[in-house]
C-alpha cells in the first residue's frame, strides 16, 4: 500500500507540473501570438494524456487556467502594447511632417520657376518690341498712380524762320525754313523732320517728349486717326511710308532689297564666272595648296563651322546695307512731310488760307500770272 501511494503521489506531481507548463505556454502564446510548443512540452502533454487515460485513480486538484502557476518571465503585455502604439503614432507624425516639408519645398520651387518664366517672357517681349515686332510691352499697360493715360490730340504746324525762330524739344532751336509741330494749344514745338526720324529709330522716346500726356504716335502717324499727318502726303508718301517702311513690319523693304541683290548677281554672273575661273587656274592660287588644301580635306564639322562664319558675315553685310537704305528712305519721307504738311500757325498759314479762299471764289485753277506773283512775293519775304 505504501508503494502504491508513492506511485500515486509521483503521478500527481507529474500531472500538476505538466498542466502548469502547458497553461503557461498557452498564456504566453495568447499574449505574443508566435510561440510554439517545444519538444519537452509536447512530451509533457503526451504524458498527461497517458496519465488521464490510465486506469489508476488519483485525487483531482483544480488549477485556475487564467493564473499561471510557474512564471517563467515577468512583465505585462499591456504596457508593451501601449509602448508599441505610441511609437507607431510618433513614426506617423514624423512621416507626415517630412511629407509636408517636401510639399512646401516643391510648391516654393514651382512658384520660383513660374516667376522666372514670366520674367523671361517679359524680357523677350521687350527685346522683340525694340526690334520692331508689334508686341505689347510694359509701357503699354503701365500707368503711374494718379496719371491719366495718353489722350489723342490735334497738332499745329508753324514755319521756323530767321525773323520768327521756333524752339525745338529735340535740338533746342529749329533750323531756319523748316516746319515745326506741337500739340494743339501748346508751344512745345519740335522739328517735323526730327520727330519723324525719331519715331522711325526709337519710337519709345517720342511721347516722353511731352511727359507722356499725349498719344502722339497714334494721333499724328496712324491711318485710323482723324488727326493723322499722313493724309497730306499723297500717293508718293503713301508708297514710301505705308508700303516700304511699314509694310509687313519692314518685310516689304527687306524682300525688295533681297530681290535687287539677286538681280544684280544674275546680271553680273558672266563676269563673276570669268573672274572665278581665272583665279582657280592661276599659279598663285595653287601655290597656296598647302594652306587651303587642309581646309578642303577637312572633316564635315570644320566645313560646317566655316559655312556658319561665312553666313554670319554675309548676314551682317546685308543688315548694314538694309540700314543704309532704310535711312535714305526715312530722309525721303521727311522731305515729303516737309513739303506736304500744311502750316496752320503764322504768316505762311494766313497766306495759304487767303490763297485757298481765292481759289474757292475764282475757281479750282489758278492763273499762271497769279502763281508767279505769289511765288515772287514768297521768295522776297523768306
């Protein structure tokens, strides 16, 4: 009996130990979610199953499943989960902060690029407008605070003589026997030739002569204005001003000049062929074979570079020729304006008005004797 009791006691201790280990392992697996039963625990579980299935009866001990009997490790899983959650929140806040900083940098970069693009566009527009391309510039949309935009105005024309000299905003004193113009009702005179030449060379300096109060260019030199001076120039002035100088922004003059140069080359082609042929077969030309032979045998990039240099030289010569021809045509336009723009102020204006009245009373034609008398009186007076 004593031996049987010892055996029962040993079996009870083994069962309790295996239940404690299994309960602790199950609790640990529930908290961590990854643990796996080691082989020794599996054997203990097998031992418990064998004991329960045996025919030997032993007293039963109730062990709470929720309280581990043997604590292999200390600590609580709730605190660790809270720490993990707080770390996750900190990481998420850090990621949001970094994304916001990157977004702000991107927005700043795009804004700066947009501003640079606008400045570049404005700069290119100003450069093209200075070369005659009809584009709106800053001066087209800028208006000073409290200042009215330039207004249209009529003009007065007077003759500057030795007896009655006129001042000039451009050259201080106008030359004798030249016409000067000014806005209607003012005495701010400027030479007509100087005004026309200035509007052809640098139009941005015309209206500042009168402190940008008057729209001089649109009022005096526009076909759409009722105060335009070009309505007095006739057919010759229309061809010079509207076709040669203003036609297609100068493309008519450039095209005619190119056509003239090509026509001259075609006419001189036999002479050029003879001269080039004599040069090619000459002894001095072939004596320099060591010099120009290297260029002839050079690769395509060098020949392309030489072609570009030759093209730039030809374009520069053509540009100089065009400027010279344009200046000559502008001088011709000034002469046409001097001859055709009527005088509205002064002695000459009164004589022209009296002459027009006589023509209206006596007919549309003037007798040769009256014209000779008028011409002699004008020559004696001026």
